[in-house]
C-alpha cells in the first residue's frame, strides 16, 4: 500500500514548508480550477504534486448560465477543506453579466452572496449594496464563458469592462501562440492566451473570505489559458504564476455530456 503521507512530507522536510504554505498552494489550485474547467457539462479531477487534490463539476443548464462546484479531496481536504459553488447568468448576445451568486464553505467559514444587475445598470449585492455600473460589464465567470465561444480574432487585445465584487477595472485576453496540448485523450491544437485583469477602483469592494475571488484579480499573478481551436471550444489547460508559486493544471477528461 502506498504511504501518501510518507510521499509528501519529505517535501516539507526539505523545504520546511509549513501549514501556511499549503494554504497558499490551495489558493492557487482553486484559481486554476476555474481557469481551465470547460463549459459543456464536465467532471474533472485535479492532481497536484501527483496527488488527487480536488474534484470539479461544471455544467451549463441553459445557453446563458454556467455553474461551478469544487470539492477538495484527500490530503488537501484534510489540510484545507473547501466545498464551493458559483453560478453566473449572462447576456447571450455578448456574454455581459446579468447576475451571479456563490456559496462558500472553506474550513469553518461559510458565506452566501448574490448580485443582480437591474435595468438601470445598477448592480445590487445581497439586497443592500447598490453600485452604479457602466454597461456592459463582465466578471471572471462570463469572461471564461466568452473565451470558450469566441475566436481569437474577436478577443485578442480587446479590453472589457470588469466587475469583481464591487471592484472595477478592465480585463482582456492576450493571444500568445498556437500549440498542441494533451486533453486527456488526444493532442489538441489550442490558442494560448494570457488573461490580464486590472483593478482601478476598489472603493466599494464587497469583502468576503473567498480565496478564489480574492486572488484571481491579484496584480502580481500571471494567468494563462490554452483553449482548443475546434468546436466545441474548451479550456484544455491553465497556469498561474505568483511570487512563490507556479502551478500548471492539465485537463483530465473523465466524462463528457
């Protein structure tokens, strides 16, 4: 029988990795989960350092709604348990945000939050925080939906108005090259993008202890995606590089609907 603890603890001894480092690693894993999950009803298993770290279920119940469910597994679930749910509804015409919500279960922290954009272009969080927008506006979930639907010629270098839990700025996909990436079954020709998120106004930020949302817009992170060029387009792989971490996730295709 494989002793998983014996496999991972030498890493801790050699580099003196403490519990805080594991937590920081898990933050990056959660970010990657959303960067590479595809849109067409899919189950995923995320492996980090060769260990099963997280299961992801992503579904699209209609042509304008995406949902993400994540559940940490194995040793990672013991160190930093997380079971989160996100959903977003967008305009079918241009992928601009209509509403979104989340349910966060991270260790002892539990939080539910929702936001709706009304006809006047005001976004209201949790039926109390109202913020005037300049429509159309996008968030991380509608951006990920869009990159899996549009050709690179419609995306490359174009800035989109971006909303991030009361913070505002702009986001874009910057095309780098075309390359082949393994999707779990075959080598797939992909478009390679860098995702840039620039926050310019945080004065009305809605603060929650959501590691994914708190870190995805980090100015110090470099976020990259590899998106298949053929229909159905999907994100095959993603990576994020921060000050002390570089993690690359490869899609493991378990089930396709």
